């Protein structure tokens, strides 16, 4: 998906869930270059700027819950500008869930009325 969507660079948030994903990518000459961003907000803006600059869809990878929330203003900006983005939001390794980590969460529950 990322090969066809981007022009060769994919912003990825500082993410534990993305490491196995990155390791699983084929080591081909045409594999995308992954650009690490420390904050998901910056990652979405990087993807938005890259898509606007190249005229091609861009791909961004985020954590769920807090990571997705950090990227929301960038997603709103991209939507209003009609920037074509593919965004994934992944969960941390399930073994960490027993500790209730900050970067995990129930996305439906976060949006539910109280």
C-alpha cells in the first residue's frame, strides 16, 4: 500500500507498534523510505506537506488513542485542503496492555457521550 500511495517516503510516529511493521517490509530497492517523527502531530503534517509537494497520496503511521489525538489537527487541516492521506493507527504490543499504557485506549469509548 505504501509503495503505491507515496512517492517513496513515509512519515512514521515514534511508535513501538510500527517496529515489527518496518521489519516486515521487503528489503527491495523500491521499498519506501520511512521518516521517523517524534510526535504524531508532526508526522501528520509531514505527510500532508509531502502529499501537497508531490501531488501524490501520502501515508502516515500513528499510535492509537493519544497518538491519534495528537494528529487530529493535522488530519483536519489535510481534510479541509483535500490532501490525499492514508493514515494507520496501531496498538502497542498487547503484552503492554496489562500496565494500561498512555498510548493505548478504547477509541469508541473515547468518543462515547457520558
